[in-house]
């Protein structure tokens, strides 16, 4: 056993119960160690296993698959695999097919747009969302405003960047006339790793809201039981869960909620009949009316293999590994000091593993307490073959709260600074924050490589 493994298991003995993931890394993700690559960007994307790629190749070379919108043999073969994948997605979420439907999309962002453009916003039907949201959810506000609907953000009042339940309740109660509005929040923050309270779903529904739960960052380590929490819309990107395929996501939606959506257009695959001369159209009678054009029929079946793959490994063991590594990383980061006793790291979000995932956001400070430009850290990490991410991570609300930026600070920025780099430089946060995230086959050596870089390269720097 290496010194890193010995030290880590002394801190987190539970890590020993996840040893099967080390063998899995050797057998299925060997390209990481073969290329001396430290991958700490699991919130950005999962990694593909060799078995997933082999299964895809075997399927394509073992059969003939065509556009599913027909009754010919190649079309029927694709349709059968797509419907099988639909069934397995519902089973994975413990969702009854009588209550929920699976709509395949290119990714979670496309699923969010589908809801935003079709939701019947208007006076009395507004949008309430937490400040902690990915931009794919934030963008729904543009559809709401175009329909003259109200938009309200729930702010972060706490230093650990958790949104308190009483603030959520207050925002929902504040708009009692907005029956039928939409409430949106992430199950897990892609900025801080905070896992928000899923009981908000029932709370919002009691106030008459439909609920969009962004599960993209939550699902790689946790099951979402839709028979228990029952949100109306759940956007998913499957590459974040099991790495492959990219370009396939879905919207899992309550059928009751789908009936309220008003599609602003129709497309190939969504209609049962259409006339040019008579100027009318009729949508299909099932969830396919939301699947625009031809589905990615060569990759949607890979979702079925991916679900089987991740379930055979076990989400419980993945979550345990991620929790142990996250706890070790947090403990080490918060303990790092310059020679003068000042902290080396400024952490954003909780400093423990309670109700949080494996996403850790931070900045490096010099010996005088000044923030180093995150882009410098990113370049040094890249030189050491460490993949981390920097910026605001498409979550401006969390970034603004983390950096202590107020409305006045942001409103004074000119149009010339309203670019990613210009915004961060004008706001005084350089390249934004640094995000390290662990996942399925992360190990102690990966985390230690980043920690060693931070300590050796930046301790006592000016």
C-alpha cells in the first residue's frame, strides 16, 4: 500500500470499503494512469469505461439501425432499443410509467429549454428560482419575462452558500396569486456541491407551483426516487452520470405537468398529421411530441448500458468513495497555511461533507491574503497534467455570492466588460474560482497530486 493510501485510510477508514473501485480503474479506466492524467473535473463530465465503448461498437457492427420514424426493419430495431432505454430510465428513478414520461433530448440544457419555451408563463404564472442555479435554468427567466411573468430569485443569506428553507417558503408564500407558477432549483449545486433540501418540492407544490429539479450534478452519486419526492420536471445529462454517450440527455416529466405545456412550434417526429394547404397540425398523443426531429438513435441505447453499468457498480459505494475523498480534500485545504499563519485557501461552500457532493470550489491566496488569479493556477495544474476547472461554472448567482458582489457592483459594469473575462476582471476576481471535483474512479493519489501542487507551488508566495 502506498503512503498516500495509508495516510488517507487512516483519516477515512471507510475508504477501504470502496477498494473495488481501484480495480475498476485499473481494468476499465486504465488510460488515466497510462497517461499520468489526474482527472478532477467530474462535475464537468464523467469518464467512459472501455466496456461502454466496446458495447457500443458491438451493437453497431452486429445489427442495422435506421431512423426510427418508420416501420421498416432498421427503423423498428432502433425504436425497440429506444423504448427499452425509456423503460430502464423510469426504473432507475423508481418512476411509474403511468405518472412519468421520459423525453430524450441532447442534454439537460435542451430539457430546460423545452420546459421554458412551452410553460404557460404570464401574469399570475411567474418563475421563482434559487440564486444557486446553472445558466441552463437561469435562462428560463427570458421565456417568463417575454410573457410578462414575474421572476424572483431567492438569495444566499448564509456564508456556507446554503439556501435556507424558510427563505424558499417565504418566496413561495409571497406570491399566493401566482397559482401555477414554476419553481426551479438544483438538487446539488454545480458550484459548491451543496445538496439542497428535496422537501422543497412538496412545499412548492402545496403552494400551487410546478417544480423543475435540476439533477445533473446530483445523479452521478445518488439515486433520485421519483415515487417519493415527485418533482414535475427533471433535466438530466447522461454523460455526467456515466461518461458516455455525450449528446444524450432527457427530461423526465410528470404526465400531468406535460399536459400544461404549450409547444410554440412543431417539427419532424412530433406530429401525427400536418397540412400545408389547410394550415393545421396535430401532435402525437404521447411524449414523442416533445422529441424534435430524429433522435440520436445510435447513442440513446447506450443509456441502457450505462444505467446497467453504474447500477452494477453501486451508487452507494461510489457515494462513499466520493464522500471520503471530499472530506480529506476539505480537511487538507482548510488546514493549509503560509509561514505567517495566514490561510493559503479560501473555500466557497461548506467545509464538511454534510449534505454536499464531491464538488469543491476555492481560490488560492498569497501570504498577504490577496487572491491569486485562478487562470495562473489552472496553467500550473495543466502543466502537471491535472484537469481542474476555473471560472464561474455557468452559475453566476453562486459566484456573485461567493465573491461578495452586490447589485450595485454589477450594475456599474459597462457593456465593454460584459464578457466572461471582462466581467471577472472588472469585478476583481481574476479568473474566477477553482473547482476540483471527484467521482467514480477518483483515488487518493489524484487528490494528493492537487494538494501537493498547491502546497509546494504557492505556500509563502507573494
